[in-house]
C-alpha cells in the first residue's frame, strides 16, 4: 500500500521565529520533506522572519543545517536541497516595532494562499497579528498558525483568543497540536466511523475502561525553570491527552466536517466530571543516573508535577460507567504513547478462567511504532486440552506501507499541508481550548490550595506507587510500559 501525494496550491508561508528550535527541528524539515514528495509546489515560498539580522546566505545555511540534522539520509539529495533552499528567504522583523513590516508586505503575494506561522512565545501572538492586519499584509485568504501553550489558565486563554480574534476570524486560525497530526490518531476516527465492527460496541455496556498513556524517557533538562511554571497538567493533560480522550469518546459527527467534528469534541469536554483528589496522583522523578526533577527545575521546594495519573469520568449515556485513566510522565521506563480500549470479559465463559482471560483490548499506538492491534483469545496450538492464549491481530503502519519502506509523514508535515488546504479538522477551535481550561483550572486550584506535594518516583520506572494503588482500588491495573 503506497500513500498518494496530492499537491497543494501555491502558497507563501511566513515563519515567525524561523531561527528558533521548533523551526529548525520540525517546521523547516517538514516543509522540505513535503517538497521532496512533490506536494509543495515549485512556486511556493517560505519566508523566515525573526529579530536576528541575518543575510540571505546565513538563513540558507540555517535551513541547510536543519535538513542535515533532522531529515533521514534516504531523503537527502544535494540538488533537491538546493532547489528547496532557493524557495526560502529571510526578513528581519521587529514584532512590536516597525522594522521589516513594509518589506514583508511587498514580499508576500496576494494571489496565493498566505499562511503566517507563529513559532514564537504566546506573549507576542497579539502584537504580531495586529501588525499583519494594520499593515494590510493579512487578507481573507490568509491563515494563521499558532503553537501551544494556548494560555496557562482560562483567563489567559480567553485573552489570547480575544487578541487573535481582533485581527483574524476563527475560520482563519489554526491552533496546532502535533498529536492530532499522527497517522494513528486519524485512523482512530476511521476505525470507529468507517467500520461497522467497533461502533456498536463503543460504549459502557461493552468497554470496561480506557487507558491513555504518554510516557517519556527524557527529563525536563534545560527547560526545567520554564517547565516548573507549567507542569504535566498544563503541558500535557489539558491539550494532548484531552484531545486523545475527546477523539476516543466523542459521538459520531453527522459529517466529516471540521466544525461538526469539533462540536462533538466540545460536548465531551463539557460532560467531564470534576475529579476527586483521591483520583489524582502527581509525581516528581528522584535522582538516579540523572539529576532529580528538583535539580533540573533548580527549585528544591517545587510542588510542580512532572508525572500525573488521573481517573476521569464522562457524564453521558455512552460512557457513564466507563472510566478513562490518563497518565503522563518524564523519566519513565519507556517512551510510549498509546490508547488502550479494554473491553469487558465475556458475560459467561464456558472455559476454565484459569486458562486465560477472554477480555479483548484494542491498542492504538501513537509512538514510537504507529499502528494498532486487537487482542483476541484463541486456543493455544497443540494437544492436551483447551488452553487459551491471547494473541494480537497486529497492524503496523510502517509495515503496511509496503516493500519500498516509505516513511510515515511527520505530524507537522500533514498539519502544515492542511493549513494550506484550509482544512481545520485536526486543529482546535477557540471554544474547545477555553472549555478544556474551564475543566482544568479547578483541579489545579484545588491541589494548590491544599498544598499537595508530588510523590517521588524512581527514574526508569512506571511512576509513583500511588498511581498503581489508584487503579487497584478499582480492581484494574495499568498496562505495563515494557510489555504492553
């Protein structure tokens, strides 16, 4: 199975923050890969913009270095790299002053799609948007891409939304969450809504619980002082895990349309119950082979969590008695992101329960090996009685792409191309962001008011023991990070 590449219309993409880490690691390499795939037209242009005074040659060197560092060798070709770089240029921009804006106005074309990518701190989203409007650079055919964090609470999220809305219509704003660009996340929707097999079972009658895990082996490292002001709840749960929960739990939209799909996600967020303190476990990794979280954060008195596990309940007919367990953490035993839909046991087993469980589980793997598997119970081969064993029906997307070994596009590749197409399906709407903060803020306020301290846990483990105890109270267990 070979994926089809459908070229997009010509465009000018202005990348604010073009000298930053995200631009070099993700955005510029993603654009290059789309160029090599033939999806980015030869008359499309990438205009880097930042405060630094760089010559065109210096910016071209930056782009070349980014490709060399973050693109696989199989996709590197000297002539192709040169051709891509020829479509890139640079303008020094003063976000709050007047420097560079008139040059930018004369550089972008009105007859093509104009996309403005804000790979910058949220504090200057508003000033940049206002400059684009006041200088007449943005128009009705313009799109605005903004990176998280979308605020640190409901109040700041509303302020960001208001600042952007003063210059751009909601239909022009693309709030990017790279988790939604992953192949498996989109296949979750296809599995649910394009097959009759699962949707009749996708409810509290047949599903015992759902686990959503995003585990990382890295610590907070050089961004410790920044991370200490946010924590896992703000950095991961409020956006990434919330979106995965919504796509798993939402009702089928009437059509595969951006607003109808986001309407259904919004309903899920608004149906979330408040979370009791006993159903939240927060943690910090201890010193081990590497420094502790407190050392990385340079704050020995920090009460900020880098691990969180939660039991979340949804008050609607579909999910009333099916809990969702969320967990994410740093310095864990394995880098892994997955959604596990754990079905209930058969109502009556004709087999000896000691011979094995008959409960099925659908595992949706987001990283590192994107794919899905469904565990089914079969008879173990061989004579000697009815011995049951669970085996996976496995589909790895890397294997399914065929013998050519075609690479799965990075999430940023897909999302940037969706921006150019004007497709907002995989992007968050402003009311979604605000609803998520409205649910999150009381949880954070409550543990801050109580003065709760995160529980310490060993580096290379699966998190605090209290998280295991939380599941055991419900007669359940977390999926093992190592074995699944």
